[in-house]
């Protein structure tokens, strides 16, 4: 009876975990103010948007988006952000960075600044803002050990949201070209059925992939593209494995 009871609890917990972590929901928004098209020899740099309060976008997320933007057939050149900040010091530090794109024109009149920008090859600055946070959760799991036996029992879950926005500046025209935003929510769970089994919704990885893809589309539009109004798309992403959530 004990084996049957434990087996039933194990099966029920797996079914509950699968239903809770069955999908992630994602939303992508784009607002294009001016047509953009990156040319050969021009590069993009992704920087954390200067914050008056709170934390800026994480370095790991910025690196992930940079790597994703470099990939694919478009071959977009992405300048390493720390290297760009060092070359341009102190003009793009949090305390001295231009607050508006129009201020770039004034910045470029300072001695040596325009030469440094030209040498870097960077035309577009992507200011990235956002974070990944836990938004909800519940349940409990307990683990214990006894002579000859050890295990866990219970069920815990948590929901996370990755919300990021990128603002694109054109250093050549000293103008804002638009914004790209992504928001991904997903629920993860851990099942204590003798051996703890995690079911993880990788929301930050999904948000990174969507942001990189949307930025790539933003930069590879044709010159004849007209500015588009703000648009949003939403999508549900199904879970295809116990510990992985598809992001395609």
C-alpha cells in the first residue's frame, strides 16, 4: 500500500508540475520613429541605460543580447560594450552620458570625441533597461534523511518575469530611432517525490532571444521603410521537456 500511495503522489505531483509549467507567455513591442538600415563598416553597441534610481540592466543579459545580435545571416557588427566605454571615457559613463539623443550633437563637438566615435565604427547605441524578477510563488517542499533512507516531499512553484526595453540612438544623426521591448513570464516548479525534480521556465533566456531577434529586424530594414507605429505581438511558448522550455 505504501508503494502504491507514494507512486500515486509522485504521478499526481508530476501532472501538477507539468500543468503549472506548461508554457511561457511572451510579448514583443516595437516603436520605429525613423527608418534604419545598418551599413557595412557600421557597428552597434549595447549599453545599460543610466539609472537615477534602481539597478540597470544586468551585464549578463546585455552580453547575451550582444551575442544574439551578432549571430544569424545579417552579420551585424556589435562593439564590445566595456571596450566602447573605456574608449569614450568619461562621456558615456552613467553620470555624464547624454540624457537625450539631441545632446549627442553637442557631445561630438568636444575635442577628440567625434574622432573616437568614428574610430570605433559605432553608429547606433542601444540603451538597455529592465530586469528579471520573481513576481509570485507558493507551496513548500521538505527534505529529510534517516538511516538507510533520504528523500523530499512537497511541491513548490514560483513565477518570474523578464521585462526589458531597448532605446536606439543614431549617433550620426543625433536622433532617437525607436524602441524595442520584450516581456516574458513563466512559472517554474520543484516536485519533492523522493528525488527533487525541477521544472524550470527559462524566462531570461527567452527574453534575450526575442530582444536580439527584434533588434536584428530593426536594423536590417530597408532604407525605403517608413516609420511604423508602435506594434505588439504576444505568443505562448510550450514546454517540451521537463527541465527545458522551448524559445523558438
